[in-house]
C-alpha cells in the first residue's frame, strides 16, 4: 500500500469514515437535496448491520494448521487410507475352515428319530490351502495399495492448497482495496473542502463544484463493493478452515524483494517430490503384484478334509480324510493374466504422462510467476511518479491552475494505478506460493 497509509481496523474504519461523510452530507442537505442524506444513510446501514462478529487474526502458518486439521475435503479423503488399511488386514488373513455335518438312514419307528442298521452320521472339516504364495502376493499388493493411497492423500492436500492460497491472498487484496478506498475518501474530502472554499469565494462555478461532489459517488461505491467482496471471501476462508471462531488473516507486511528460481532446480525437485507422480509409481508396484498373483492362479489351490463317520445302531466310529484340487485343463487364468499385463502397461504410460505434466506445470507456474513479477516491477518503478503527479495536480487545483475535469481525470488515473499496483503485488505473492505447490511443497 501507499507509504502514508496506516493499517486500519476494517469494520471500525468503515463506520467512522462513512459516519464522517454522513455528517458532512447532513449539513449540506438543504443545499443539494435529500438524495445525499439517503445515500449516506444506506451506506451506514449496510456496514453497521452487515458487519460480522469480531474476527480473530491468524497468520499463514496458523491458518494452514487449521486447514490441515479441519478442512472437510481433507478429512473425507483421509478415510481412504483407513479403507485400504482394512483391505491390507483382510488380505493377510487365512481362509476359514468349513465344518459340515450329514445324517442319513434315520428311522421314525416310535414317532421320534432313532438309529437303524443303515444309519450313518458324518462330520467333516475342510481347509483351503492356497499354493504358489498367493496370500503373500495378495498381502504385498494390498500394502502397496495402502501406501499409494497415502501418497494420493498428500496430493489431494497439495491440490486443495491451490484453492486455499487463492482465497488467502484474495482476502489480502480485498483488505488493501478497502484500506485504499478509505484513504482515497479521506483525501477526496480535503479536495471537497478546498472546492467548497473556492466556490464560496466565487472562484469555482456551481457546475464544477457539483461535478466534484458527484465524483464522490464512485469512491463510496468502491468502498461498498470492496467491503462486500471482503466479507464474501472471508466466508470462503472460514469455510475452508472450519474453525470454531471467525478468523481473518493478519495484514501482510510489504515485501518488494522476491526470490529467484531456476527451471532446472524446480523441475528436479518436482520430479522427486510430486505426490501424484510418487503415487503412480507405487501403483505400478501394485500392478506388478497383481500380475504376479494372476500368474499364480495357474497353480490350483488344494482343499484337504478330515471326516468322522458313525454307523448303525451302536454308533460304530470310523475316520477318514481326503483332498480336492481343481485341474487346470481349460482355465489357466489366461484372461486374468492378459488383463493384469495390460493394467501394468497402462500404469507405465500414465507415469510417463504425469512425468511430462509435472514438468509442464512447473514451467507454466514459473512463467506466471516471472510475468507477474515483471508487471509488478513496472508499477513499482512508477509508483513515486504517480504519487507526485497526484500531489501536483491537487496543489494546482487548489491554486486554480487546472480545471475540475483535469483533476478528476488525474484522480481516476491514480485510482486505477494503485488498484492495479495492489493486484499485481498480491498476484506475485500468490504465484510465488503456487510455484512451490506445483513443485510438490506442502508447508
């Protein structure tokens, strides 16, 4: 912001400056009609009635802490880790044995079941035994899936940080715009006082004096719009944090020195750190395990059983056992092997794609950062000249050296300049953070 502008407390400054304008308009309402009174009253009503509860200021690190702990999307995505861990636990378990019982040849001579000579009662227990290390391979696949999901969860956070930083720095821009609107209104009030003295002395026509008074409408509207935008962005900010209080970011300290980055270093860091790429590499490991498991299906599992039989009326006991095994004559898992092989090759192609995407995103982010920094430097180097132009124009107007239209045109140019100066400054800060996000950094 401008050097002579101090940091305002948003809601109190909005009220006090508008109240000052309101009081001034009451004194002149008899000269210029009741429209000034009505407009000022509505502005006061807007800010007094619509201002939310007192906000608690937090810095960026504190906001990130709330964001990581409370954000809805992060909490929802975290359960994917728990689900894959449950799959891993289940993959380690052995099949349960199967108990079966059978009775035949039961007589009903006296209205209730009785043993007969042909009675046979059998009890059998069977156990499936997986061969070819199927359980171990399935466990390794589930564990790799669990680790891949944890990496994907980190990438979800990285993507959500793009929205978080955008909202955070939009709030900072809103704050600068509101502060500048207050500053501009206060400065314009001084011009109005000069214009009124010149008009009362007969050196400024009623037409020009009215033009200056009407020009204040744009300044009041800017304050209203910027204040509304601040409150909307503040609501988005607190939605992302989901805190138990209303938070707003602390004001930024002016920083005009930005770090310099090099594409080769950023690309190297990104290829080593980006969680989407790391997750795909872990998924390739999963696909490799699944292919091994499909090949292991060519070896059939065996089921062994132990049986006890009871015969006749005296319940003569006998025991026996057996096994069963599927014969891999027709189905040797050919289709499953082909499918898992295609899945593995598909993951390989996805890794190549994301690898190229990471490089492209880093380059684009670096280009955006460099261009925003250059635009900001263009405004920064001309800031003093713009301030000097406005000061000289206001001095010249007070002495009658320029017309009202010249003054209003200079003020409009100045307002556009400062607005764009603030925008480019915040955009440079935002692009600096996004560049880190695209290289895989999570603070």
